[in-house]
C-alpha cells in the first residue's frame, strides 16, 4: 500500500477543508460540513419549528438570506416593472407560442385586415366578422387607402393619386 500524500500534507488538507467559521453570534452554524469534511457548503439559517434546532439542510445557492427551499430561500420572483417585463419577454413559451411569435402574427393580421378593408372599398370582397387586432383603424375612403399604402410602403407624399381618383 502506497500513501499518496504524507501525514503533513493530510493535516494541511484537513485544515484547509475544515470550517473556519463555526457559529454566528446567534449560535447558528454558517457552514454545513459533511462527508468527513470533504463537503463544505452554506448551511440553512432557518430553525425547525418542531425541534427548535437549526435546519440541517444546505442553503440554496441563490438564497440571499442563506436558507433552504423549505425555510424561504427560494426566489419570490421579479419585483420591479422592468424585471417582470424582462422575465415575461424571455420566458413565455407555450407549445410553439412565444411573445415574439405572437407579436409578429398580430402585425401580419393587422396588415391582412387593412388590406381587406381596401378590397371591401374597391368592391372585391365582403368584410369578415370578428375581433380586429390592436392598432386596427378601419379604412373607409380611397384617400385613407392611399395614405395607408403610402405609409406602409414608405412612399413619399404625393406619389399616389389624390382622393376621388
Ligand atoms: Zn432550512
């Protein structure tokens, strides 16, 4: 049998992995030491209501108060309006749906409805029933139709015919 490290090295290693802080002023252990000192991690600062002793679980890495998930260590979610907006924008996924896909679809539906208005105006089709997308403004006259096309196609003023053409 060959010793991989000497006794001095082993003592040094144990000193390295041993907890440096044992207890806080309120008598609670800051560190959880297990597996003979091989594992050291922040210990939950909660107290068991049953045993009145400090919780023996490791604290969650994300916990600001160094608590486990049973003692309120989990995040309670974004609080600011920007934070909530950011999470909402990045996380919404339902099946194939995301906020981005929905926004693109809404724009395309809006365009389709406006083009339908123009077709209705020129006598091509009957207007379909149903809710209109947000941002929808019904086109009732030829000049409004020209204005819509001019704006959406980024054409300069006066490039299309006048009202009553
Ligand atoms: Zn706990």
